C-alpha cells in the first residue's frame, strides 16, 4: 500500500515537472519576441501589501510614464513656489 502511494506520488511529480518545462520554454520564446519592443515584467509590492503583482510594460509605456511623472513633479514644485511667494 505504501509503495503504491509512493509510486503514484513520484509519477505525479514527474508529470508536473514535464509540463512546467514545456510551458517555460514556450514562455521564453514569447518573451524573446517581446524583447524586441522593450517588453519587461516586474513584480511590484503595493504599500501595505505582502502580495506582489506582476506588471508588464513596453519601453514606450515606461518612457511615457517617466515623462508624465517629471511633468507632474515640475508642476507641483511650481505651485509650491507660487504659494511660498504669496
């Protein structure tokens, strides 16, 4: 009985590992195609959360986000300076 359970468990592990290998190879080929446009994924943890979320962006999206952040910072500094003068 114990031998059958052990054999079944080993077979299950073998099947799981084989399926994950083919899946990871497929993901690599997709990722290689996406790298041509600067595709990048990061795991980001939100403040107050222990669970990370996967965020994927292209190079163009990251550049746009960076530009918008700089504009927002510049605008907030301008408003702060304007309030300090008055």
